[in-house]
């Protein structure tokens, strides 16, 4: 459950890339970005991009956010740029100095904006480790390195306090109930469960969010079943959970859905739940 050293290595790479008054960073697409002045107008393509910018103390510079952005509350008062699809014309009209975009969610839009002459820093946080790396990358590019390092060090400290369990509890996450869908390899949920000390039985299936058979669920007999849709009362009525009623727990899905520092709130909450199973 310890944080990998790759985060520290990335920080060193970012630090030595500074020259003169300009900052040079290489984003997740291998695109080299030279930032000659601190950006004052920033557009965030997806909700987690906006949340991360606010975490870094850059909220006052954000001039455009995704229609679905809800956290923190201040994003509701910022100009909207569409959801899916994004409104390219609207983004251009905001005259951003730089655009921050999750390449895993908006690859076509990022490439289109670059072709139109905008400076875009592409990120792709897929788990807790790459979320830490993203804070450092974005902080460096936007003149918030000190805040980014503060955030990363705090999150690393919190994560490193989690002790291993003698036996890993088996965990099942219900993403949707009809058909029964879970979180598999490549999902944020899978990484959080693993780093909290659990075994995600959804990782046995193929895909990040695979359909999971009720027969396999019963066979695996998980120690904990996590509901992500505030549907505990409904779930308790389903035959598949008849013998697991005391293993069902309802969680705030927002703590596990966005690659931002709130993931560590979810990690700690899950860890406490798993402790009670020991």
C-alpha cells in the first residue's frame, strides 16, 4: 500500500526542466509545452480537471468548465463548455491561455484544440499513483508547484499510514444493477480497493467495468459488497443478495469516481470498513 517512488522521480524531472523565465513540461501524450508566463485564463475540459485546479489554488483563473462539473460548488458559477460533446466554439470564445484536459476522456477534443492553436496540457490520471503525478505536472505547468508538492506529500503520508491486513477481504463493487456491472482492472475502484488492503473480485472479469454474473458473485462470496447508487433498500430485496444482507454497504460514489485528492478520503473510508471485517 506504499506510494511508488515514481512520483518523486517525476517531480525531479519537472524541476530540472525549468529554464529562464519559461517552464517546459511534457504531458502524457509526449507533447512538449513551453509556458513563458503564468496562465491567467484556464479552461478545464472534464469535471476532475476543474476540481484539481481548485485544489491547486487556481480556481480564480478557471474561466470554463464542463457542464457536468459540480465540485467544488464554485464551478457552478463558471462558464460552461458543453459536456459530451464539448463545445469547441465556446472554448475558443473564452480565449484561454491554456487548456487542461483528461486525454482518456477527451482525446479528440484535445487534438482538435491543438490544431486550432490553443495550448493544451493533456493529463491521464488512472489510479492513485498517476493522480499524484498529475498534480505535480499541472502544478508545475501553471505556477503552482509548491501547492502541488504540499498536496502530494500530504496524500502520500495519509496513504502510508494504512497497514496491511493478515488476510485480504474480498470486495465486490456494484456499479449498476441491471445488468449487474462491477469495477474491474483499470478502474479507479480497483486501485482504491487494492491499496486499502482488499481483493477486488471484479478484477477477475475482463474490462474496466464488466458485466458480472450473479452466479459468479454467489460463488465468490465476497466479504463486502459496495453499493454506489444510494440503493441499499432496493438491493436488500434482490434474491442475489439474500445471503449477503449483512455485507452490503452504501457509499458516497463521488469519493471514488474522480481522480483527485478526494480519492484518499474514499481510500481511508474503505480502509476503516475493511478493518471492521478483521
